[in-house]
């Protein structure tokens, strides 16, 4: 593999925003690794992208399974020896129309397991690959619901808490990393996807384009920020 070719990995890359992130990164010249927990969907999506002459490969792992995450990191390191961009896109929206204290606690637990702890374990497993080269761009797909300003309002409590925690994780890791490694969170907006529903005004492609600028920021670029459409959001 050429030393000039940059490698990117996108979790939840087989559909919606994730699929568009994979496609747009490949169109920009990245070697893209599509990560999905569903082997059949992952292989089918990768095959479709390869038929467009895009440099895409597939790795299977479930962000809720630490063992599979660690194995995927080993595979990426052995095959490519580098990881320049990591986009944590996989997430769930499980909320019922109930107060936080009245909902089934498993809803909150499952939401936090994927949207927060899943991202934590992915970063923890893959960031050492970046640290070897002293370079990396990590993008956490968050939500405006994760802003502190949203907490006084009722509704979707499990999802809000998971994204609030994710934003905090972004800031904490940003304060700890060394070298030219940047980590930022992004609100993609209300997107017409399995999660956002068909009435959402923004397409997955538009959402992907609003995220990808953070994949190529220079050493002077932001670190530990929360953005939408290139504009910083107050936490």
C-alpha cells in the first residue's frame, strides 16, 4: 500500500449516513474500511461500492462486543499498519414516549452501551494505531440533543444522556491525546434514515458532507469541539 494513501474506518457503514460517509471518503481518495456487525449486509454493501471502482473493504465487528472490536483493530493494524480517520457513526435510538424514570431501565442501558461505551471501546482499541504515526482524525457522530441546553426539556431521555456523555468523552480524550490527533463531535441534523424517519428534511448525503470536513483538517484545526454544518455548537 502506498505510504501516501490514507486509511479511514466508518462504523455502521452499511446504510444511511454511514454508507454515504464510506462512499464520500472513497471518492476523496481514501482507502475506506466499512465496519458493520452484520456480515451479509456489510459484504453486500462493500461489493456494491467496489462495483463503482471505489477502494472499500469490509471488517465485521459489533460496537457492543469488546472482543470483536479488539480483533478488528488487530486486523486493521496487520493489514494496513495505519488508521488516519475514524468515524464513530454506529448508534441507536430506542426511546419510548416515557419519562426517564418510568421507562424500562434496559432502554437506557442498551442506549448507553452502544452510543457511549461502544464509542469508548472503539476509540480505546483503535487510537493506539494512530499514536504510532502521531496522526489521526476521530469524528464522533453526536446530536444536538447532547447539548446541555437540551437537558431542561423532557423527552428522549436515554438518547439525550448517551449523546451528552459522548460529547463529554470527546472533550476528555481531546485533552489527553498527543501528537497531531484531533477528536471532535458532530451533529448531522435531522436525517431521513432508519433512525430519523422519512419526513426528515436532510438526506444522508447532505449529512455526510457536513461531517467530512473534519476528516481533513490540518494541525491548526479544532480539537474537542462540537459542530453542525461547520459551526461550533455550545455544549
